[in-house]
């Protein structure tokens, strides 16, 4: 868009009203506004950040308010991304303003918030109330906290019970007022392990005598040990280093930067020479890239067939054309190992968009991409919005994965958005999977996608042998309702002796799956979703794994009032406990959403497991995806059946994918793998075909089943 001089701009705001709003431009902004830049505007009593859709000179029918501040001198969304945003808004019926906000990782750079503070009469009331109501009254607590300093509602909500209600009533009495604040994110608020500090050489000498003891000690240490240091590490050596470093930074004596994210630390690896199927797949993709034409490939390669190597080669040929490439991976699969392969191949041309990054890191990466410094982007779902120019290829790895679907507004499917974006850019798309989604496989069958196949593992390594264990039979023979079959215990024992590793999958979190009444069989279900609630022992509550609803364990059955409530089924917590009983000497780690709160912790556990610090890894589907750990030779699935009872027409497909993927974790190194799948539905086609690792048979069966019109369309 040419530079111009405009009187008005139309702004898309993150509000449910789905329309642009026209604002007048003050003198100072008229020649600076650009389509695709962010601007701060008044909206009702609030200030909002929106994206400029259009600049013009047509006065609106009602007088327009004035825009307040332009955030970006260069557009953050170019014409291509604005068009993509419009498509998403239309296709997924979402307000454009919310879509655009979701496309920018920069939304959080400026924190907009509301803080509450006391009015004069509030101050008097605070003193009065403390005398009358006593210190335990929630209103008194709020007033007392606010006497010290203004606080956000979320802070108050944590500190005081019923804070919301109290705040509303205090506001009505005009004892407190809300103030809107905007603060730039302060890196000094990051936790110590995320900060790297060093001395500022030019620090003013006159400040030094005025430092307190801890500050002086830290200063002295840094003089003795030049360079930069991780603040967490310093805490072990220098007393109160954390506080001292932050205050020294505010005084300009120390500089503090966010740590570079250790995701680059994957092992470097020389490129492999492609084997014949890899080479054939690559050549087809390469030819399409040369033609500069939109084209979609479905790369169907069994687990361990070397799909990543094909991606890397395809990306290389895109870069050779002077174009750029995006690789999308499922939320959980973007591990240091994956990123490391990209760094060792493409060096600092790689940018990573990872949800574990801080806002500052994410916008740092984002800016590198926009400036063209990075032309290979590896990211999760929202990476599809990376502002690369001259896009040549988008790879969607594990394209069947559910995490490509964004469940909150704006809802979208990363794979579908990738295809639309590539089409607009005349780029190629490679969808890769060992278990393609039925819709993708169907599109390949209809000729919409070109199917490329990697039918075997690299170096002709065998697929793992999968054995089904009928747990009904096991019960008949042992007369015991046990978690582990005798066969599985035996195999784990062998692995422990042979110093090989085991993965145990249980597709359910929690201690014991559910709670039922022994008299009438009634199960406790979620009030929102009618899904059976899962019992979590740690906080002794029942949780809905769909919507997050939580409740106490009832004492009486809601249906028949009997007291015979008991626990059925099992969860990963229980499995871990049983494993400890069975193998006292084994080192066991557990990976599920209860044990890992952040991505870093998740990566830590995986790294430790890969390095051999644990013998057995127990977990939910988080452990099924993408990992390449050569020493794992046994995979045990506690129950193949848990997913099958879900009220979802994709239940069979999910079960098939999960079992195939987790089986694919075994025997990826030079040692062959064994997979034992315990089930009470050994005849279910999803279980049977996953055991046979027969995707084709499953695809045909499921397709025929879904032809029933009620289950069409796919989405
Ligand atoms: P997939 O994603 O298909 O499950 P990966 O891409 O993780 O498989 O590859 C599995 C393993 O095979 C990796 O350790 C990779 O380095 C190795 N590999 C890939 N291609 C080759 C090749 N042509 N020759 C030897 N090893 C290869
Ligand atoms: Zn629910
Ligand atoms: Zn009952």
C-alpha cells in the first residue's frame, strides 16, 4: 500500500460485534497509518487494541471518535495474512477482530488491565469496618488489601473468598474505583531460571556506595566473575541474588535478559542419504515446488519410516528457490529433539514458535520471521500464521492430530488453514502421518491430494510385534481383577534385567477412572457433558476431562441413596503405584497432565527418560506421539478399551490412531520392539486392525461405516 495521508481508518476490534469501526485520525497519525498495523482506540469506556483494515477519507454518518495511538509503524499483518484472517472469520463464523488478535503473538506485549483502588470514602470505611466487622469479613479484607496499594481483580480473587461479589458491592457504594492501566511487559518479572544477568560496564560509580548488603555482594561476585550468569544458578552462590539482581537492574547496574530458550539444544545430526521410497516421495514434492503451483501431498509413512528426513529435504529445496517454509507439529511433539534437527540442518534461518515461550520470546521470533531473517518456521497450530513472505511449502506433521483443532475462539483447524494459506500463495502442502485422518486419506483417494507412501521402517527394521491380551481370559484363569496381565509383568521384568526401557500407556488420567454405585450401578456423570467423571486421588475430587467440571465424591448414590459408592477402573496414578509395588527397584516416571504443568517439565521428563534415568515411563496419550527413543523395546497398553466408550463417532478412529502411534514407539533403534495390548474387546475392529497395523483395512472399514449419511460430513 502506498504511503498516503488519510483522515479516517476502519479498525477491527476484538469484540463480539462483527463489524469494523471507523475512527478519525489525529494530525499526528494521518500520514503514518497503514493497513495491517495495530492502533489503540477508545471503545465505550475502554481502550482497545485493534487492527487497521482500511484507511480512507470518507466521513462516517455519525461523528467518529479519535484513534489514540498507533502501535506499529510497519503493518504486523500483511495483505496475505489479512485475507487469511477474513477467510477464517467467514469459514468458521468467528468475529474478525478476535481472529486477527489470535493471529498475532504480540497481543500480550502490552498488558491491559484493570486495577481497583480505594476512594476517599473507601479509606474512611476501611477504618470503620475493621473496627466493626472484624478482620475476617471479606469486604474488610478487600479494603485492607487496597489500603496498601491498588490491586487487580484476579489478585483479589485469589486472596479473598467471594471477592467478585464483594468488589461489586464496594463499587456500588463508591468505596472503590476501577482504573484502566497499560503496562509494558517487564522482563524483570520473569522467574530466576529464565533470567540471565551481567554487569553493565558503564554503571555510575556514585551509585555503588548506596547499595545494600545483598546488592553489594552480588556486584562483587559479578566483578570477580565477568560475563553473564543464569540468575537461578547465582542464587545458590550469592545470598538473596534474585531480589538484589532485580533491584540492581532497575538501578542500571546490572542488565537482565531473558534466557535463550534451550530448545535449540537438540543433537546435531548429519543428513541421511534418502532410501528409495523417501527419495521417490521427495522427488514428487520437489517437482511440484519447482512448478510453483499449489499442490497437496499426503505422505503416509509407517512409524519410523523417516518422514522427517523427507520434510527436511523438501524444505531445503524450497529454500534453494529463495522461498520460505513452515513446519507445523502437534502441540506436544515440538521437542528439543525435533527442533535440534532443524537447527543442525538450517542453522539460524530457523525460527521456532512454541507455546512454552514467553511473550517476549515469541514476539522476538515473530519479528525475525517478518524481517526475513528466518525463512524456516517450526511451530505448533498458530505457527500457520507466521509472517513469512514468499511461502513455498507448508508441512503438517502428524496431520491427524487433534491438537490442530483450536477449541477456543477463534476456532479453526490448523491443517485446513494451512491448505487455504498455501493455495493463496501458490505453495505446496505436505500432510504427513502414520495414521492419516480418514478425510485426508479420502481426499487422496479422490485425487484431491497426491498420495506418497513410505511402507516400511528405515533400514528394513521390523515393525514391532503386537500381541493382544484378552483380559477376560486373564481373569478367568487367575480369578483376580488385576491391572497387569502376567505376560506384561513378565516382559517388564525382562526389560529391567536387560536394561532396556518400557513405555506403559493408559489413556486416562487420575487414580481410578470412575465412581459407581454397587447397589444400582449408577455412575457419577458430568452435569454438563454426561461423561463419566474421573476420580483424582491427589485432591480427592471427581473431574470431567472434557469440560473441567469438578465435584466432591458423593457419600450417597444420587439415584438409590445407597452408601455403597465404590471406585472402578483405573488411572495412570494407580498404574504407577501398582508398578512400584510390582517392581520395587525400578525407576518409574509418569507423564500426564497432572504431573506436567508446563512444556518445559514435559521435556525434562522425556529427556531424562531418553538419557536412561528411568526404566519405565507411564503416561497418557502424551507419550504416544512422535518420540524417537531407541532403547524402548516394550510398549504395554493397559487398556485399549478406554477410548471406545466415548460418545464420539471418531472413537474408533482415535483408538486406532492411538494404538498404532504408541506401538510405533517400540523398537525404533537397532533392538526390535514388542507391544502388548490388554483389552476386553479383542474383537473390536479398531483394536484388531491397530494390532495388525493395517491402516488400509481400517480405512476401508471405517469409510464404509461413515458412509451412513448421518455421520457425514467429516467435520
Ligand atoms: P517417522 O517420523 O516416520 O516416525 P523419523 O523421521 O523419526 O520417522 O525417522 C526415524 C529414524 O530413522 C530417525 O532416527 C532418523 O534419523 C532415521 N532415518 C531417517 N531416514 C533415514 C535414512 N535414509 N537412513 C538411515 N536412517 C534414517
Ligand atoms: Zn463435563
Ligand atoms: Zn445407587
